[in-house]
C-alpha cells in the first residue's frame, strides 16, 4: 500500500541521505580514477569502453524498463494483487535477461570495430585497449537490466533503501580496484605497456562493481515478489508494457544519440584526454542533481502513478515546483564550486578545461531535473507520445547545438569541453520547457499551478551565488591545496543552500509542507 504523509517525507530524507552518502563515495571513486589514470590515453580508452554498455543497454531495454516497471507494478501493489506483481516482474526479468545477453554477445564480437569508430583519432594501442576492456564490459548489459527490474519492484513497494545504497557498494569496489591498479601502473603509462593482468584488473574490477550494484537489489526484491523464468505477462499487461516500453525506447534513443555525439565530439575535436575530462566534470554535474532533485522525483513517482483527479494535479504541481527550485539551486552550486571541485578532482595533476566544462553545463541542471521528473509524470499518465516528444526535443537540441559548435570551429581541449557544456545547457533547458508544456497539455494548467513561485527563487539564488563566489575566492586566496578547496566548497555551499532554503520556505512553504501531509 502506498505511503502518505510523513512517511513520504521520511522516504525523501532517506533517499537524499543515502544518495548523498553514495555520491560521496562516487566522488571518491572518481578521485581514485583521477589518481590512477588522470586524463591519459588509458583514461580515454577506459571511459569510452565503459560508456558503450550503458548506451546499448538503454537503447535495447533500459528505457522500456524505466518507463514500464513502476507505473504498472505500483497499481498492482496498491490493489494488493501479489500474483500479478510477481508474474509481471518475472516476465520483465526474463525478457531483459534474454535481450541483454544477446546484446552482450554482439558487443563482445564487434568490440574492435566499435572502439575504432568511437576513437577515430586514437593510436592503435589505445583502440586495442578499449576493445579488450569492452569485451569484458559487455557482461554489464544484462546486469544493468536486472538492476532496473529490482529497483522498480522495490520502489513500487515504497522500499528505497537498497536502490539508494547499491551505488555505494559499486563505488567501493571500483575505488579499491583503481587504488590497486595505481600501485602497479603509472598514471600516464602508454596503453601498449599494460600487461594482461593490468587490463584484467581494470576490466573485471569495474564489472564487479556492476555485480555489486545489481545483485543485492535483486536479492532484496525477492522478498517482495517471487521471481521465476517466464516470458508470459498477465492479460493485457504485455501490451501496456510494450506501449510504455516503446515510449521509453523512443525517449532514450535521443538521449543515447546525444551521449554518443558528446563522446565523438570529445574524441574527435579535443585531445586524447578530453573525453576523460568531460566524464570527471559530468560526475560533479550529477552530484547536486542526485542529492537535491532526484529524491523528490523518486519518492513522489509511485504516488503520482496511483493518484487521480484533483489529487493528481495538486501532487504534480507541488512536486514540479520543488524539482524546479532544486534545479536552480543545483545550477548555482555547480557554477560557484567549479574551481574547488577541479582542484579536488585533479589530485595534484592539472586537468585542463575541467572547471570550464562544469560552468558551461551548469544551467542544464535545471532542464535536466525537470526532464527527470516530468517524463515520469507523463509515464504515470500513460502519455507515451509526449514522453518521446519531450525527450527528443531536449536531447535532440543538444545534438543540434553540438553540430552548430562544430560548424563554428570548436576545437582544442577547453574549447571542446566548453562547447559540449553549452550544448547541454541549451538543449536540456529546451527539454525542460518542453516537458512542462507536455504536462500542461496532459493534466491541464492546474498541474503547473504556482510554478512562478519557484522562478522567484532565481534572483535570490543569484545574489547568494555572487556572495558565495566571493567567499570561495577569498578562502582559496590563490591556494590550490585540496584542504583549502574542500573548505571553500563547504563555505560556498552553505551560503547558497542556506539562502535558497530560506527563500523557498518564504515563497512556497505549501510545496514543502506537502511532503509531510
């Protein structure tokens, strides 16, 4: 049965706390990668190969699962129909294992041509290393699928602990792998110098992280549903899964095309470490978004899936206002804290363009947060076409902006990273506006009631950001030490979050109070 009232606020707090904890360890993972690989050719080969399973999984089945699991299972859970919950989850898991295994085999067989395509400017040794890594990383595809099914089962039962904690387990494993690797291989070693044991450590150590991310969630999900091999859905559920799955596939296709376009842009227009630098910047990009915006969207999604009528409009309006407000705060945090984040991430080795990348992509956090929340509202309404349209508009705009940047002569490390960041900011902002329009068209203007209140937060956050910027520069005072950077980040973050919380309470305490009703 769906939780309500203070239980929802407690769940949001739990998700936020665990997500923050997991993100801290995620940053430690990136720090360990920076220490072990920096922005070397090996780092580019590693990041390029590690991106492929994520993209292919999302295209093959990830979007379908993300869009179908929670809305369908939440309705069955609300009705107390354990048989339908179990049969639906079992069919999803069986299909994803079948599809995911097939995709993994194809990726392993075509690893060489794929890495040559994605690393057009790399030397043969870098391409060969990427291919070796990719053959092992292909195993991750079905594991990611199982994790999405397990997460859907747990979220539909209002169980948020393990989905929020599992990334921490993965990060611990991969961090240990990088630290061990760093004792064996210099950061800027030539890819051709790696031994078979070195490559195996990178490949299987990373894949172990995906195992620890996926299987614990699956084990816990087994407490709530009985999973068994079957390709058969309950009557009518298969068709609904296909419909929502098609929406997920259509929505994710544009995003994955944009990710590939970003990878190709970095590997083609920048130097050998540009894509690695982008991934370091993107890791910081995800931290404020995951801690501030995602918990609200995550814990309200099951309730939105089960709500109807005026209650649905009210819940969507309140949660959308909060997500928009958090997106604004996230953007300010990334702009102000880009310099101290760069100092920490590069661990004593300069990674050129890292701060420029973070600042240029910061505004995109607003649209990114709205897209994350908005498409889930549309999924809950069964609005397949609008889901596809909203995501395609946003991520398609990113690709169009990248094409414009290329035509304008984008090149060099910093220029390429800045161009990619601007493309993300413009495209995701367009996507955020588009998804708000889709929500209004689906649910009526009341579903966006009071949205201007969240926009009133922007000038307050801007003023707080200016003060935080001055404070950060004063704390750093020309220093590039990690302790000074951490102190500056804490000081600047407190100013922005404190001022924003006070302004949000003053302008929209109704939305905040909705989490405790």
